[in-house]
C-alpha cells in the first residue's frame, strides 16, 4: 500500500482513505490485489486489456546468485561485468565475480529512506569507460518537504567522487509517495528521467490534489523529463519554446512510472506505470504527448469510487496495455539477446504485487499478440538484460535477491 499523508487540515473528506490505509497497511508500495486478470469495459478498440496470461513458452530455470540485499531497487553492469545495485535505505552495492562486497560504495549522497523514498535508480553514462560517470536518482528532504533528485559522481574503485546534483524536481512535496525515478539513455546521449505525480489523496499542493500536477506543464511532477548529461536542458525538447511550460518536460500525464526501456530496432520508448486501485499501464511514450493521468484512467480510488469516468480522450494517448487488478509494475526490459531467441523483441515487466514477470509481445502495429507469466514468487523490483544475454531479476524484500533466468 502507498502511505497516506495525514498532515493536511482537510482530513475529514478523506477519512475513508485513512481508515482503509490503517486497516491494510502491509506494504509501502501497493495493495495486495489478486494476480488474476480481468477486462475493464471501456476503450476496447483502443487499449489492449490484460486477460489471464498464458503459461511461459520456452524452458528456463531460475537461479539465485546473491541474497542479503536490503530492498534492492536497480542494477547496472560495469564494463568488467561487475554489477552495481542500489538498496533503498541508501547504499550502493557492488557484486564482483559473483560475490557481494560486504562494504557499500562510499560517497552516496544522503537520502530520505521512508515510505517509497530512498536510493532508487542507478545508470552509467554511455561513455562510462572514458569518464566513469555514475548517475543516481533518490528522494531528498524530509517527510514534510521532499523531492526527487538526480546526482552524478565519478566511480573511483569503491568510492563515488565529485558527486553533484544535476537535477531536482521543481516543487517540494509532503509525504513519501510517488518519486518515479527510472532513468533511460536515448541514442543521442540525452537522459530521460521519470518523475512521479507526488502522491495519493489527501496529499495536496497549491490548494488542490497533488496528482493534478501531472497535467500542469509548469511542474515536473507526473512527467518524464529529458536532460543533457550534465543536467542542462536540450534545445530540441518539445516544450522548450513554450513560455508556459517547463523546458525539461518530454512527456506528461503520468502517475508513477516504475519501468522505462528502449527498443533499438523500432526506436521506441516504453514505460510501465502504476495506477491506483487497478489501472496499471504499459505505455508507448513519445515526445510531447499527454498520457492522461488523472483525467483519463482505468484506476479507481483506494476507497472505492472511480477517479474519472473517462477511459479515452482526444489529444491524450491510450495505454497499449492495462492491468486490472493491478500487478504493481516495476522494472521493464526490452530483450534482444541470443540466449532466448524465441523471446527476442519482447518486453519483460516485473510485478510487485503479482510477484512475477510478464513477457509481452506486440506486433509491428503495436497490437498485443501475447502475454505470458513467468512466476518468481517474490516481489519483483527490477528486470534487466545482462551483457551475457540472460535476464536478471531483483526481489524487493528485506533479504532481497539477485536472480537469473537461464535456458533449461
């Protein structure tokens, strides 16, 4: 479940939310919903609705590589095939020669490790071999005033040096929800960063529900921003010439993106995004487009009613796939390796609540061909293709694991 802020004075209209949160607060991320799929009843001709996935094609086995990670969030491979892994409490770990170094990497900035906040994504500069730049996203501040930041440091052995904040969200918020934080490098060397909408009701900003900031082009909340590698704003960003918009914005109308990946063949950006009570989405994301939240959604309020009756609207992009009940999608990977040739060109979406990975296949027109479930049995936080062409998985637990899927 997402933590609910109780600090606002207008608490009575949301008493139902608070009672619901107290009664069911077992997780900092999503409500424990069924992993079975059902079909929402609107926009059938525009959005692929998730039905019961098939059993996985191909034979594979699940191998545990590392355990003892505390709520790991993200991973990335160094050129020597060592792996950097973030732990949400604020540690950056190194896996070297198949073993977890007992000492964390030094130099990580202080983080707000509360609720959904903490040390989140990690990524390497495309020219890391030359400049040794490591990028981190994290929650910064206090429970009453916080925001997502992006920092860059130079990896020197087991130390990050010259760490600098190159970007931070334009507005401070209360509560510890919806930081977003996935990063993705585009072929032109620019960096996409997903920013959450700030939280659920009753969290407010500027006298209204904070989630409405996702439609505010002057705010970073509920957006994907595009940056140069030093944090400056690219001249060709879609809203750069719009005096009424923040120039960093690349796309908007997002709730809380937790997976971001790139298809190099079709040159497409894909994002997996948490809905509220149901209505999780898989989106094909394009520059300058509006993805509808919270004006258009299949989600419901956690206390029952619809957030909106609109499932589609002109000028807003429809999701390519909707999961209701929610899977709580996490890491997202595009597979182009050779170890599972039958899976080439497919997307792999982790699930926190569903405790699995969804293998998703679309045709050239972007229509859903197949969805399969790869059972993991634990909360899946991240899914990545390794340099060896295999799939790697992080489980989001106090004794989290690094797993690998291998052909059987």
